[in-house]
C-alpha cells in the first residue's frame, strides 16, 4: 500500500482525496475525501484573469488541505489544476500561492490529460464489473438489480469551465475537451446584460455592484445556451464518436446532483448516488424543472450544494444535451472521477 494525496482544482471547486492505494490488487482505500466550492474561475471567461478574491478562497482551502495531508502522513502529493487556470493570464500568481502553501507545483494539465484521469477514475471499478459480466447496481427505485455494463464506455465529466468526453474499453480510444462547463455556460448566457458572473457568495445580487442572474432564465437565454452546447458537441464529435458508446458514465457535481434529485434523497448521500442509473426521461424532467425554477426554489432542494444553486441548471442542460446527442437511454453516475484517476497516477 502507498498513501497518496490527490488534489483536483477546477473552475468551480477544489477537492482532496487521501487514500491508500495498492496497484497489485486495484484497491483504493479512501481515508479522507472533501470538497469546497471556491469558484476559482469567477469571471475568467470575461476577463481572462483569476480574480483576487477567487485566489484567496482557493488558497484558504489549500491551507486546510495541507493540514489534512500532514495529519494523515501522505507519502506523495499531486495537485492538478484544470480549465480556469489554463485560461488565465495571471496563472503564475496561482502557481506561486499553491507552492507556498502545499510545497508542490500545481500541474496545469491539458484537456486530453484531464480526460484520461477522469476515464481511469470512473471506469476502474466498471472495467472489473464488465469483465465479470454483471454487477448489482442501485436503480432509480433503490434496492439494486443485476445488470450488464457493456463497453465501450463514454465518460462525460461536466466541470465548471469545460466538459471532457472520453470513449474507451479498458483504455482510452478517443478524447476531447470542450468549453461548456456549468459555470462558463451560466456566465455566458444566464446573467443580465453587461453583468460579469454569479455572485461569489452564490446568492442573488441585491445591488448594482453585484451580478444578477435572470431568475428563472428566459426562453431566449435557454435557446442561446442550447445552441452553444450543440456547437460544442459538434466539436467533441470531431474526435469522439459519441453514438458508439454502449454505456454512458457521468461524473462531477452537476451529474451527481441531478442523480440526488432523481433519487429523491433527503440529503446528499454519496453511497446512494454512486453507480445509480438515471433514465433519460428523468434527466429531462429535472432539467426542465431547474431551468424554470427560481433561485429560492433550487436552494430549497436538500441535495443541491449552496455553491451549485446558481449553476446547476446549466450543468443539467449539458448532461441532457449529451444524452440526447449520444442516444443514451440512461446515465450511470460515478462518484469516482478525475480525483481517483490522479491518485492512481501517483500509485503507479
């Protein structure tokens, strides 16, 4: 066993996994997994720069994670930064801060590298299930049933700034990253004219000095967002034949939140969500509801993290659009994702 710490810093959240990994058995024993919404990508799509307040929120989370890593005695740490820090002009400010706090250099990975990590994290268990032929996975009604998991898998990781598409059957066959994350789509299409981004405290703006979302979005805004997503899916299909997937695997907060709503959970339950199977009709129903709800109605849901209230409608629409384009009748939801893939990259 090797004790490792993996950090995934995305556009919307920063997450930590400390685990004992055994490459010989394929076992990853989780010791600590946590997440904070820091919205590092606040305004990057508009300004091209990381905002000072976004950097400070991120550094505060890094200080907390450094204490956890030290306390658990991880032998090796890998810090991976994704979409927002790839796009920012002042990314060196971010790099210096992370090195000062954690003592490791953040790796600003490419979209293709991000896709490979996501695929490994999401499918390591599923590949074993596929080899065995079937496994008992929870269904929408609970309780579980015997099912097959045919390959190839299409892994779709819907982040804050970008979405990664990876097709493979044990190894990656094709991958593409496109800029249709839930934060980016919200900032681009769901804010009032001339305003910058959702408020950092994730609540509706109360003065002209803050950004305000249209609440709920207008039909014109939704149509524009759908067109933007469709164009990005065209670009994804240039590299990844989405329709060839036999099993669609969905990752990250937008997907797991939709799953929690579909399952009718009274609170966010990672164990119940992991490997749940959500039908296309249910995803469509939830997406339509989120796109026509007010901020207060979304915030009342017990499974929507406060940091996702403003961006979950856009994330759900990305998921629905992917399912419709690929012809998937359901999505298998995974709580194991890029973070687990990063941990395995350290373990060997």
